[in-house]
């Protein structure tokens, strides 16, 4: 999942992954990434499921208009998640041309649709290969869960009441 799965603004023990694991007596492996995309979900799950060997995998599918880009530097490889905040950052820095390129190239609707479906299929295959029951929760379902006016410690992300509802 994304920042809401990771638990930005929350103490770890109050995040929905920790609450679910505790409720069912399971070990929690929280692979949520702040600003994460379905690309990052697949990449991390493919790497960690053979190690964690989770019998149940719950994927809180991040917002669909995000993707991950691999950036190569002299120091190595960096994985960068691209989303609406990238465009806002570029606009705020006065780089409208860059913002326009990001919007058109990185968040193209047809490309996102194809990448979304490929990632879901790939995640299902990893779960199947490792005998893990996969539960998919779409971001729009999570968004519709009653969100309290209370926010987490960062003042942006949902409070512990939201995590408990999830």
C-alpha cells in the first residue's frame, strides 16, 4: 500500500496492518511506501514474499494515478514514485514545462490502466506461487471508509479511528 498503509502520522501499533495482524495472531510485514504506487507494491512484494512467506497478503491498492520510475545515478539506482504531488512540486518550483511533461508522459491514463492490470496480475502470481491468500482492497474503498476529522500526527493522514475502521 501507500502512506496510509505505511502509517504516516501514526504510531506503528495503531496502523491498520498492525491491528489486523494482532487481531488474527499473525506476524505483520508492512510493505507500505509513503507516496507508493502499485509498481512499488509489486517490486517490494516480489522481493519480500519469498522471505516473509506470508500465508495471507492484504494489498491496499494505492491510488491508480501513480507510477514508479527507476532513476540511475553515479551512486546507484533510485526508485521514485510519481504522482500528483510531483506535478504540484514542479509547478511550485516554476517549472511548468516539466510539470506538463510529467502529467502527459508519466500519468497517461491508458499507460496507467495497462500498468495497473499488469501489476495486479503479477502480484496475484507471486501470491499464488507462494501459497498466500491474496486480499485486494482498492484505494477508493479505503477512501470511502468513514474518516474522522481527527488527523494523525502529521495533520494530513487519517487518525487512529480510520485505521481501526479499516
